[in-house]
């Protein structure tokens, strides 16, 4: 867990999200106990510099490699996801997301 900016959740609240499972399927995302039906995905890429400016943390601090950094924005048909609305693709099994100023490593299932 990396906290680059002011963080709203307490350390205990943030700690409960570490290792949360994320499942990405056509039209459906599940993050922990929360499901987004009718999901659409928008893929985008940010240069290392733009990523660092936008998120106030360098990709290296998050163990991200490569330039550009691949992100996926998730939009839900009804409502949205608090955790997991923007996904940073780290590896085949690990995805990062940010919520209230805290980056979380999610486990891809």
C-alpha cells in the first residue's frame, strides 16, 4: 500500500483492502464483494511523467515498469465502484487501484 497524497481511510481500513481479488469479464467486474454489471472498459496510456504528475507518485515507487503506463477506467451501468474504478495494469496477476489517495494491489482472479 502506497499513500502518495492525503489519505482519508485509516490505516486499519486501508489494510483491509490489501490483496482484494478482482475479476474482469466482458461486461462485469467484481472487486472483493462488490460487483459492477454492465461494465465498460476504457483503456488509456500515460507517460511516466504524466502518471507521476497525475498521481503524485512515480511508477518506480509502485514497481511499475515500462513507458507508457497502461490504465483501464471502469464504468458501471448502474452506480460505480468505490475501489477499482481505475485500474493500473501491473502484471498478469497484479492490478493496482487508487481509492481516497491510497494505492492498493489487487489480485487478479
